[in-house]
C-alpha cells in the first residue's frame, strides 16, 4: 500500500516522467526499511553508481606530422605552467630564445584560450606586457580587448587610462570601448558613472548594442537601481524605431530583478510576455522561474512544463528540483531526481552533490549522507568545505555528537581548515543538548584557531544560556555581540526578553533590545526554524556558493590560431553569471548551455 501510494502521486508532487523512469530502470531494490514517520525509504546499493559517461576516456589525438605534434604539446605545456603559476609574463619570457620573437599565432591562441576561460587577469597581464614589446604591433583590436578585460575585472581606473591613451593616438570611441568602460564602472560598484556612460552613448553615440543593454541592466540590478533598470527595459520594449528589441537574456535579467526585489507576480507576468512577443523560451527561462518558488509542488510543476515544451533540463534544473524536495524533507524524491540526472547523461557538479547531501543532512540521515559523500570521490568530484560541513550537520541532526566530532577531525586530516560555519554547526548540536560546557569548549577551540565569531555564533551561545535560564550570561553575550559590530537578531532579543523574570531584569532587557515593550514572535524555550513536519532545519553554508562550478569551455583552441582569425567579438555579459551573489538561498539561473557570443555590428 505504501509503495502504491508513492507511485500514484500527482505530477504536481513529483514529475511523472521521473516516476516512470525509476519504475523502468531495472534497479534492484534492497534493504527496504520503514521510517518512524511511515514514509517508505529505499536504500539501494545500485543507486549513485558510476555511469559510462562519467568514466574517463583517453582521447586519441591526430597530428599532421611530428613537427605539429611537438608544437601542440609545447603550447599545452606552456598553458599548464601559466595556469599553475597564475601569471603569464615570466613564462612567456622564458619561451623566447635570445632575441627571437614569439610566434604571433602562439600569442593569439594563448589570448583566445584565456579569454574563453574568463581568466581576464591573465589576458590583461599579457596585453600590458605586449604593449612594451617592440616586436609586437599593438593594434586597436589589442586596445579594445584590454579595455574589455579591465571591464570584466571592474578595474575602471586602468580602463580610463587606456581610453585616454587611445584618444591621444587618434582612435575614435567605439561601442566596444565605451561598453567596456561602462562595465568596469558597474563591476566596480560605480553605478552612477556606468549609467552616465550609457546615457552618453544614447545621446551622442556610439549607439548602444544589445550587449551594452545587457550589461547596463545587470549593473543597475546589482546596484539595486530597479526603477532605472525598469525604465531602460520599458523604453527598449516600446521604442518602435529601435533597431532591435529586448532579447532573451534581457528578459532573464529583468525576471531575476523582480525575483530579487520580491515581486514574483511581475516576474511571472514578464515570463508570459516572452511568449506573447515571440521571445524563445529556454531551459534558462524555466530555471529562473524554478529558482524563486519555495513549494516543491510548484517547482515540480514548472519542471514538467519545461519538459512539455520540449526543452531538456540541465544541471541547474535538476539541482533546483533536488533542493526543493530536500527542503520539503522528501529525500527519496530528491535521490530519484539525482538518479534521473545521471541517467540523462548530465555530469553533476560539486554543488549538485552538496545539495543532495544537504537533503539527507537536514533529516539527520547519516547513512544516506555518507553514501552521497563517498559517491562524490568515486565520481572524481572532490568534496569541498561545504560538503564536510553538511556531513557534520547530518550527525548533529541525528543527535550523534561523537560522529560529528569524528567527522570534524576529518576536515583537518584531509587538509582543509574549518571555518566559522563548521564550528557553529558543532555548537548548535551541543546547544540542542543543553550542554553549555561543550558549547563553550567549541567556542574556545574556534578562537584559538583564529576564527572570528559571527552573529550566529553569539546567538547560539545566548540560546544555550537561555535553555539553562541564565539571564546574567545571556546579557554578557548580548553585549559582546554588539561590541563586535553585530546587531543582535530577533532571536537574540527574544531570548533575552524571555529570561528576564524580575522587574529589574525586564527593565534591563528592554533597554538592551531598544524597545519598551516587545512581543515575542516565536516560542522561546525551543526556538528553531521548523520544517513542514515540525523538525528543525539548520541552514548550512551550501547556499553561499553559486550553483554552477567554474566549468571551463570545452572548445579546443590551440596555439596555431591564425592572425587572420583574430576577430574581436563583443563579450556577452555571461562570464560570471553572478546575478544572485547577494541572495544566498537562491540558485543562479544562467545555464552554461545558453552561453554564446554576439559579434559587434560595425
């Protein structure tokens, strides 16, 4: 009966395609056990198995001749050395033998490759060095790439200097150079200057390109200048004489803006306008909608809608769905989605594993979390500090502090340094057990290691004193929090107010929290953030990472790129995809599959 109930769930609660895939997958189910809350938990040794596409295959390379092979291998060796050193000039100098110049196609291939890898610091370093070399003809294209690199780095001071030099040399301002300067201001948080450059381009030229609009919208949204961004977008949307209309990426940025501002209704309205205006919907579009839904049924519904539209989910789509099920404490569905992602031939990122790991950790399912953790290494994905922290959380939520301490020691043994989040997770576990002594020991260990406490640490210490009805120590730590520049959160204020029993204590507490009379917003004796089933949900630092790993471009670019192919392309603003870096709980909806470059119109 229990299994039948799961198999008959509506598509809103679980994607029907995933249910069918799991039924027909042929995986042998073993070790079936019933959990206390009567939900069926399937623990299958066949799950998380390595797929063929995840196995390393040695590629056979074909070279024209021995000279070509030697040239290719030498260039790749040089690229590896530059990446390992993080600097290019010293290595390029050693490649020169005597007074001989480096082949132009080798230089161009190196620049193009690092441009593709978005390593703009190395690109700018190489170009600055080439400016000083008499054997290199530094052309306008080189200047434009240098300005673009400084734009991507947010180094507006150097971008300004290069543009002044170009002006002295007689180069006319171009859409490339002005867009690069505008982006430099935006990334340097000089939003007013970025907008001023854009307005100047509108009035006196050069005419802004689609990429110019993409970048100014991104800069304004990052600077929380929503009205200005909306005005620019609306003007472009309604301007009949414009040579182009808002494209898919601009719509995505505006949808993200409404999400960031909490105006979900407007975001959905804009989504509907995309179809009305003939803007093609992509996986990225649906990912953006999934990213701001909190109910797993809604996320699942959008996921099904994306598939009905004939679009294939990417790693972001699957990860958003896994996250939604994990937060709803539906671990079986989260695992099934992860398996479906593997079956679809999509390679999970480290963040994908961490999200699945968190789904089990939230409910304290240590055995299942360990299975995911081991699968990461088996699949050649190295766990990061977030992975270890989530494993510690799994033990904490299972009330197994011995296991949590053992895994904490593994962090150091494996060469990582615990941060404030790891220590805070341990302290949270001991606080739940009302063990003041152990909480303070972890705090002392943290300070000895030079890790500074944050607001959460102080609140946790106050919480454990509150559990032991210790008003005096709660006051001390409340003041300590303020002294270190952290404004006490509502939980800290509530703890202090709840402990005040005598009139004198109540007066002191009210003075400290800055209110004459405060109504407690939550239950204080055991205040936690509760999930739908009443279990505690502890937030890890997994949300502080962008969903997508630093995935490198797969295109093969070798050192033999010809000078004739050195056409400078306008960089579409997708190198970082960092639209949501201020929104820890959300995922970035920009997919690598959607990345492309727009050529500048002359």
